C-alpha cells in the first residue's frame, strides 16, 4: 500500500473540529520532524502549522495549503480505520488533503526545488474559519507567498480526473442563525401566548421570497434553512424557536443584499407576532476566485500530464475559506476526483484513495516544471 494512503488512514482515525486539532497537529509534527531538516523551518500557529522549505535559487515563494479539521458527524462506514472519536468524522476529505500535502513536503524536504515553498496546515476550515486569521499571522507576513495553491476532493469525479476553471470557482457563503422568543403556554389558551412555531413557520416561508423577489433574475443566490428547533410536547405552545441555515451567492455584493433582507424580514416577523427576533450571520467565507493566468497555465500542464484527465468545470455554490487567501494572493484551487457514491459531509463518504498518489505526482511535477 502507498505510504501516504496509510497516513491518510491514520489521520482518518482522529478527526477534530476547528481549533481543537491537538492530536492532528501532534501527528503532523511527529511526521515532519522525521524528514530531512536542512531546508525546513517549522512553526506552530494555533493548532495548525507553517512549514517553510528553502529553495535552491529562489525567485519566488509558492504556498500550498491543506485544511486539517474534521466535522461533528457520526461515521457510518465499515472501515477498519474508522473514526476513534465518537460523533466526529473526516467527512470532507481533509485527511486526504493532509496526506497529499505531506507527500509533497516529503519530496521537497529531500529534494528542494528552485523556489521557496510554504506549506500551510490550516485549522478550522469547517468553522469558525482559519484562513482569514492565518493570513494575519506573523508567520504569513514573514514568508508572504507570491502565489497560493489548494485542492479539494470531489466525489462526483473519478480518480485521475481533476477539474477547475479560470475566475469564480466557489461561492461567497454565510451561516445564518435566528432566534425567536415569545411566550409559551397551554395549547388550549393560544390567546394568552405568543407562538414561536407559527412565527418561525411564517419567517421560513418569507425568507424563501428573498431570492425570487429581491435579487436580479440574472444573479444567483441561495437561502436555506436546514434546521428548526422549537417546542417540547404537542400540547404546549412553544416559547422559543431557533432557525439555522446558510446563504450563498456568486457575488460579494449580493451577500450584502441577502443579509439586509433577512434582517428586515426578521424584524417584520417580530412586529407581526409581537415577539423578539435576533438574526446572526456567522462564518462568512469569501468566494474562491482563481487567477486567470495561473490557473490556465496549470490547466494546460494538467491536460498534458499522464494518468490525469483535465476537466474545465462550472462554478459551484460550495463554500471554502481558501477564498480569503486568493483575495490577497494570486493562485488557484482545483477539484480532485475521488469517485465516492456518497458526497461531501456524508457519514458514509468513501473516497477512492488512489487519488492520493495521483495528486502527489501531478503537483510535484507541476512544482518542478521549467
């Protein structure tokens, strides 16, 4: 078995959520300290790492980023290496991302390339967000890169397929949390209460009018309420309701419109149902916008590479905080096919691990191109 597939399986056992990746960081450090150290500088940042690889005759610094956190999802696979942390899983492929980064770092430590390399092992991609804070770190300022590269697994593509495009790849996103507070009471006396299930139901319905009636029909946006919590038993009117969801747009300015309309509708519901409504927007992620020149060069290279099929894909409403890096630094992200019948964030995600050596080989040749 490929050694980096083995590493992926070890990492898969220890998923940890944002800024709690203590075992993950320790695993990474233990591995990295066994590599040749002549050209390496390793520094901790929160629960992540920066690893600087000195080039042989540098003209620039190329950064490669991997995310390292898992998700609060109960794993439902039959893997012999399934999660050892109950209720948590690497259900978004960050275990594969890390093993690929370690593969590249292993090659670079033994055979440095001409340019400097900077590996970012970034915590908290799934939340509350690590990229924006990492950008502001002293280490980032010290080793500020000239370009950024990142990848994300894609269950819908086969192993050996990669996909990307110039310009916008992923959307702007924001999590949405709304709390409604009224007055509970006996179901037989509704006139003495302020029913938050009714208020919440009206709010959900009105939120669905934002995209259809507040956005330009040629623009794009999504407002989804994925969770509603309210009530205790059938004969008690609910005093509180909590709605959780997500919003996504292909334009940063459109996100401003969505937030404004959510606020206005929430306050309208508060007035209509004589209740308190509080809306919060969390984990805002900036769009992933690929640099046209750099990604086009990469696509041409990948199109001519053996064992790889290059696909120019469409933009997606997926969110990724890698977008904060690309907002400040030219670069690109691409999809790496892993051919799983179950999608990202699914409790049975089963990626094809053969994508790991394919990605390592492709990216190492790309970094070493003339």
